[in-house]
C-alpha cells in the first residue's frame, strides 16, 4: 500500500521522489544526549515549515512487523523502509503497543511523532475543511505536552493538559517509547478538556481526527485516530 496522500495536496513526481529520499533510513552512530525535560529535542527550523530531527529509535523488529501485518495492519517495504498502518484500538495497534511497553523508562528509545491528515472513504466521518487546521493544532499540542511524561505522572490519574500551543512543533521526540503509543493517542482521541481543546471535543463519536506517524530507523508506523 502506498503512503497516504495528504488532504488537498497534489504531488508531482519530484515531490514523491523527495519524500522517498527524506524517508530513507538514517545511520546513527550513537544516540543523541537527552535534553532536560522542558526542552524539545531536535533542531527546529522556523523558515517555512521545514523541520529537521535526527532519529535515534531502533528499527522495529521484523517479527513484530509481521505480527502486526497478520493482525490486519497495512504493510509495505521498499528501499529499506517499512511502513505499517493501523488504527488506534485495533489488533495490530495492540501488538505495537505491546512492543512499546518492552522498553524500560531509563533507555533512550525515542521515536519521533508527527501528526498529519489522510484521505478516507466517503463512508468515514470527516471534519469540515475549515476546522482541519485547528484540529491538527490541538493534536500536535497534545503530542508536545506528553513528550516528557513518565508512568509516575499517571499515578494520581490522567494529568491535566496545558493550553493549546499557538504554533506547536510538527515533529516531537518522545522521551519514553511507551508514552508514544496508546497513552498519548487515546488523549488525542478524547482530550478530556472541551474548553481548552474545543474542536476535537466537539467532533461526533467515530469522526476521523488525524493520523500519527511514529518514525523509527527504517520503520514508520501510521496510526489513524478517531473520536471516542
């Protein structure tokens, strides 16, 4: 299955070639040092929408990828890059979540997460186009607010979310792999704060919100998120 097309975007051959080049696996000599919890890792370039971030998370094992495929995930492999596509809450995503939870919190296994929209069949509830930018801003803000959290932050329940960022970063490096799965995706699915995150909160149940890409070296997982 080919990479999903972004809503409203017509891609030329040069754009497709550039995307394939940018998605190629990176060679990392050693993991990047961990920054303080209040600092987002990576180099953010504010010129246009260009953002650069070095991936340090390892390739997802082939056995895990094949289990996800057998459970229903869309699977493709080309030029050294594996793409797995699933939906939050389905069997394939549960296998991915199980894999994320094998990493201890003190290990520097830091997948990079990105929020974007994709086309869906006409039978899927899609938000009005005028709300798309605001919905993505809310989802990207939730990613950013979660990227430094640990299991200890949930001992007394689900933590409150800070307000939506004016310009949230497009790429967010998570400092604990387990938090980059169901924990943050379920918060995008249900922000629990309709006053601070009104657009997502107002969507009818079953509405498509966004797709979250987790980038590992040589592997991308795309997870579709729908309103709870």
